[in-house]
C-alpha cells in the first residue's frame, strides 16, 4: 500500500512569487492535513481538509490556502512568498472516521526555499 | 491553549542503554497522543499512538505510557542502537474529535553512540 506522496520534494522560489504543493493521501484516507516545520517554530498546523471541505485551520495568514479534490488529493498554495516561508511543508493523511484511532501518516515533505 | 513540552531537547547515550523520553501537555482533554520519529530532512514516521482511554502501548523495543491526569507521557526505548538516532516528537490531538490537527512538542534529538 503506497504511503503519503508529496510533490515536489524540493523547490526554490523568489520573494513575491507563489507556490503550489501537492499531496496524495494513502488510498482510502479522506482527511488531509498540512503542517509547516521550521527550526524556530517547530511543527505548526496549517489546515485540514475532509471530504473537500476545510475542517480546521491554524493561525496562518490568508496567503496560505488549500483545497481538496474529490479523490482526496490535496494542494496547498502560498502566495506572495516571503523569506520566512522557507520551511519543510508536511502533509498527513488519516481515515478520520468515528471509530478510527485518529492515527496520522506523514509524507516526506516539500522543502521550500525562498530567496 | 494546549502546549506540549519535551525534555530533554537533546540526549546522547552509549549503545545498549535503556532510555526514557518525556512529554508533558497542559490540557488533559485530549483525544489521543502520538509519538513520531523524524530523521534529518525527512518526514515523520509514526511510532506509537495511545488513545485517551489507554495507559500504554508497546511496539518492539518501544513502550509509551500516558497519564492524562498529570499531563505526561513517556517513551521508553530498550537496548538503544545507533539506528535509533533521530528526533523524537510527541503530539496530542485536541478533544474536539478525531481530526488531523495535532499539537507538537519541539522534539528530543537522540544520538546513540556505537
């Protein structure tokens, strides 16, 4: 069974540009969550999508947005990039059903560098 | 506001030693607690998940305990090996339900010396 797949793995952008990251969850998983990891702030929750709807949102500016498609694949977008957006962006998927344990499975991440 | 703290931030031990990593959280109303491992530049690997109604979980040389009333969890690693060297992260899921939102600690970076 394939794990969580994130693309691209590495990318370099300049300030002011925008970026789109993609995440394919484990087959059958309907919940996709996004996290930002930086050396200073650690792992911070961005948002979660379930059945194409945003279910939870962290404390990030509106430049950070996401969406989920009918096949549960998700994308996140960051507009008007700032130097501080340089980070490892991690995607996680889970079954998220009422009887489920809630265990999250993470991808390898997308390493974004903003110059 | 839920806060998760991990102590120590870094730990270096000789191979073969048994060790304990600590995690504390401020709000006992949690859905579950997960321990993860992260190798440098990589994603997170789930090690153990403890439901709020459980006291401990075991997998191989790993044992995780949960004491909700005191807001503490420990990860016990038996007979440590150099391959155990990594950053270990503790995360709690708020009691709002089974969602993908986790609150993470800053992690403990473990080095096991041969």
